[in-house]
């Protein structure tokens, strides 16, 4: 992989790269749509990701190119930048903008990116390129920001420079992920634990529905609203600031306060999904992968029936998985309405699974899904000088 990238770099910039960095993509294993209710998410980094090769230039410009895109950007070295339009290089440009907010001044640099994360499918290629750039610049110039600062800065780029209103889970897991480990993270407090997630005889299959996530933003906002309505209703009797402070038992004692049936369904998902994250962490600690898989299916069912964020494409994938002997758990991951599902698939059945799933999915949906097999990998890192 990197040898080919070095060749490309040489051809493009007529000089050798002097450092190479990698940042993964991420999936959320369980804990969906509860981060904005003070709940726990359980993301991990995956072995697909984005690479960055770089070297200084004497031209006092920043040059961006990517194997994945034709457009190339050249910018004079300056302290502040503004977004230029929809071009991809606004993501790393935003990082230069935010990092130079402090004392550091950039100097001429040639950068080449390559990613093998499917772009725009919910595996967070955007957070990958942000964290990658922030980490690389911090390391290359010896800036001494800690990882958490880089995570927050990358999130700021996504929220303010790019203008996408997303939480911190993506940048956090891409920075702090570890091979064969999952993170159990509270996105409000940023307290987290690392849990062993040795998949043993299984691999993480990622199934991209290839459905555009057009509904996800408006429905996302609607769900946030519904959760707020539930919280306000409950606060009449109990002193809580987040739905996820409630155990399922305590919620059952007070749920009569929620008059609207739809809102009640949403809140029920939130409370029970948060419980499932605790159970999932326990299952991993006890090396009970079957139990973990069962919780994945339960999470999907709840997102389908109670939270209503799945859609026929994600349901088709998970239905197939539940009928396929060598999968022990599957669920949608991310905001829903398209994007990706994940499945725990027995090693050795990758091809058979892909073929049978493809046939089944095409018959139900009319176009193919894409299937990738990954391991749980490391967070952002330097890979070569
Ligand atoms: P995702 O779900 O993958 O994060 P987004 O729409 O949030 O989808 O971000 C995708 C955007 O991130 C791309 O359109 C591009 O602008 C940028 N990007 C991601 N990976 C790369 C890459 N390897 N090279 C250049 N730009 C990238
Ligand atoms: Mg993104």
C-alpha cells in the first residue's frame, strides 16, 4: 500500500515523502442514538482508513492532493483560511486553520492522501481525514497538543469549518481506538473505558447498503426533539438531566408521564439501549461473543421498531444475517436510513456470505450492497519517517 503511495507522491511532487501517517475509520458496535441522551457508545477503530504522506516544500504553499479525488488544492501559507466550496481539501484546510489559531505558523508543505474507507457511507472518512491531518501536523512540527485536544480541534473543523453538526464519537474513536479493543465512551463527559474485544474466530463484516442517507439529518433532529419531550415529561416527577440516567426499572415506574405513544417508544429505546451497552461490555469482558451478538440483534430490533430509523435496506441486511448460520450478531450502525450495517461473521465464510447476501439483497432492494471485512485496528499513528 505505502510503496505505491510513495511512487504516486514522487510523481506528483518530484520529491520523496518524509513522513507517513494513518488514521482509521470507525464503527459503533452498539449504543446507537443515545449519545445525545447522556448514554454510552461503544465504537472501535477499523483496519480500513486514510493514509497521509507529506514533505516540506520551499514554495511557501500548502498543496493538497488525494488519490481518491481529482481536484487538487494549492494555498499560500497564511494564518487563517475560509472554506472554498465543496472540495474535499476543505477538511485538511480546516485543520490548518484551527491549528494555527495558536502560536504555531505553518510552512510550505506537500500532502498526499489516500483512503480505503468507502466515502460518505457512515464509517467516518471525514473524521479520519481530520484527525489524520491534525495528528500529523502536531507530530511533524512537534506542537505538543495532546490527543484529546486534537480530537476537539478536529470536531471543531467538522462542525464549524465544514458545517456538519456531529458529535465527538467519531474523532474520539479514531484517535483513541486500539487493535482488538472497543471503547465504552460517554460523549458528554468524555469518560471512557477500554474493553478487550478479541473477535476470536469471527471477523467484523461491514455491509454498505449503498443507500444514500438523505433522510438521516431531518429524522435525526426529529428524534433529538422527541427525546427532549420525553425528558421534560419525566422531569415533572424525577430529578434527571438525561434519559440515560434511568435504569429500565426506574423508567418503568415513571413512563406513564409520557403521554405521546411515539415519544414513549423513543424513550424506551434510549433507556434499554443504554442498558444493552453495559451488558455488551460485560459480555466482552467474559468473552461471551454469542451474548454480544444477541445484544446486537436486539439493538437493531429496537432501532427498527421503537426508534424507527432503519429502513428496508438495513433491515434486509440484518434479516439476511439472522438467517445465515455463520453470523452471530448484526445491526445497523450510525444514524440509520442507509449507510452501513455490521455483522460478526465466522472466519472462512467471507466469500460465501458475500455471495448469498448479495443475491438476497439485490432481490429485495434492486441494487447490490458492498461488503468489506475488517478487524478492529489501531487509532491514528505515524507509520514511517
Ligand atoms: P463519511 O460518512 O465517510 O464521513 P462525509 O460526507 O462526512 O462521509 O465525509 C466524506 C468527505 O470527506 C468526502 O466527500 C471528502 O470531502 C472527505 N474525505 C474523506 N476521505 C477522503 C480522502 N481519502 N481523500 C480526500 N477527501 C476525503
Ligand atoms: Mg462524516
